[in-house]
C-alpha cells in the first residue's frame, strides 16, 4: 500500500528515497566461532576461584588447622555449649557402634509351575509372529486362565 506522499513524488517523476536495509541498522553479525569463543571465555572465568592474597591463604590455612585440632581433641562440644549452640551432653561416653549388618535375605526359589508360567509369558512377550504369539497365549490361557492384567 502506498502513502499519499509517496504517490505525489512518483507522479512528479522524482525517485523515492531508498529504504534503509535492515543489516545497515543492526550491528554486524558474529560468526558461530566468535559466539562460542565468548561462551567459553565466560564459562572459564566463572569456573575460576578469585585469587587470594598470600596473607589470606596463610590465615585460612591456620584457621583450618585450628578447627582440625578442635575436632581431634573433642573440644567442639565445649565451645558449642559456651556459645549456646547445643544442649549440654549428659552422657560422656560416645555412642555404641552399630551392630554388624544382617545377612542378606535370599528370595524364595520359584517352583516348577512358576518357572513354566514365566516361560510361557516370555514366549508371548517375545513372540516374533502372530501365529507364535497366538499359540503361546492359547497354551497360557488353557493352563492358567486369562491373565488379570
């Protein structure tokens, strides 16, 4: 559909100004390689931990060593009580070790009738032809009745 201004310029014989091309208004498109490189760079920067100064690393190591020593001596409970983080322990003895695990329970062995039923069911499920499946199903239905499922 043409606008009246455009009609008047065409009637007079003047050439209409060219419409801007979309690619001129947009930024230049990046190649897939450039897009992937940007993604990889962002991912690798996020994966790295911020570098600590040597003094911070030394302090962190000292704090971890002090915590390890507290746990080894068993003094964590005292500090927790002092800070009000835990209830005082009334029983100083450590909890007893759990009993040895019970022997695994073996499932009961299926009877001969159950094995035969499973074999017929397998033939029905894995049948390759319509006749084979029909014969297996007829034998199953005759021996065990119609299945509930």
